[in-house]
C-alpha cells in the first residue's frame, strides 16, 4: 500500500451523531439504547463548551450496550494534559476493547480563551500532543520537552491490550495535512460536497506521504441527514439553500440516504456519520433509519 492509496477497501462504516445542542444529557441513555436496538454501528458525541463532557458518557454508553461503538469527534486538546487523556482512553479501551474511537482537536478558540487554555499555536500543540498520546497508548515510555507538552519518563501502568485509533478534526489545509502526519484518522466537518471531501482527503494524504507514513488512516465524514416527511425542509434549515447544492447533505427515504452515503464513500470517506438536521422531530426514528442505511450499504 502506498501513502496515497485509500485507507481501506472494507465496507463503508456508518454512524449517527448525538448532538449536545439538540439533546440534554438525561436523553443520552434512551438514545444509546435506541441506537443499539436499531443496529446503528456507531454513535458519535462531541465536547463543546459548555454543554456536555465526552469521556464520561462514552464509558456509560459502552456499559449500557454490547455492540455499539462510541466515537468522540472531538474533545479539545487544550483542556486536558496529555497524560490524563491517555489514562482516560486506556481505561475505557481496557473495559470495552475495540468499541471506542476517541478524537482530539484544537477546540473552538474563543472557548479555549474563556477557560485560559488557548494555545498560541494550535498546530504546535497538535504536533506535540497527538504523537505523545499515541505513544503512551502503545505502552511506550515517553519523554517530551515541547512548547506545550512536557513529559518525563511517563508510561501507563495499565496500557490497553489493543491500541484504539486516535482521530483528530480539521478544517484548514495545514491542520488537515498535519492530521495525516500525526493521527490515525481525520474527522471532516459536515456541509461538504463529495468533491470537497475528496479535496480535503488529498490534503490529508499529502501530509501522510510527506511524513513517510504508509499505515492506513481513516477518513470520517460528517453528513447532515433527514428522513421522511419534511426532510428537505429540515436540511434547508440546517444548511440553507447551499445544503441542496452538490449533494452536501442526505435526505429522503432510506434508499435515497444510502445512495448519498455511497457518493461520499466513492469520494474516499471510510466512515460516514449522519448528523440529524435541525428540527429533527423523532430522534429514535432517525436512529432506526440510520440502522437501515447501515444494513443497505454493508
């Protein structure tokens, strides 16, 4: 495999998002159980200030289920010492092996300023943080004397038997290229067309190639979706008129959404995570339909 080849020829992965903007924490268990029952392979959460945390609900969701995988896309790096993050991930992975997809990112810079954690150079932080995190999860003893990450002979006592992938999120060209260099996968924002997804994948693969990496890295594409009556209107409310231009979203019946998923897969996405459009009236029904899409594209 060369660095510029697609990461995988496996069937496309499918997930859904539990948004902290649309749902309070007390709604999470019902959503998790509905996702498991519906056969949704992955449920993704994220950690936006100052709504809901990420690692606590991830562990709870894994404890409530047998098959569902949980992704964090993303948690802000500036908020956590890298050793603490490694301990969180390793603990969850040891308890629920193979079902956890943690993701770390820059965080929204104004929010990072509010809590006194904003990095003057987010790219430098990412370049130091993610390799240190991945090395700790691999069981290595890590010493780093960086601008933001300082570790002195740190090694996890309870390293996971299998290393979970560490993803990152990115929008700008420099971040996308760096993600290809230092992460196991890249999470792309929603609202992109398949062609725009392909453009961003090229940036990721370029960074991967320039660093000499030949191991596969995953591409996770968030895609706004709506099913059934009023689906088009909900997509318009979420993304505006541009949401209907160039297949930036997926809407209609299960077959329509599955066809849209395949277009993103053809663009190079390994994992398409469906984000409920604004005003989704029946989240349990949305999850049932995502489960049907997963069966169709599998």
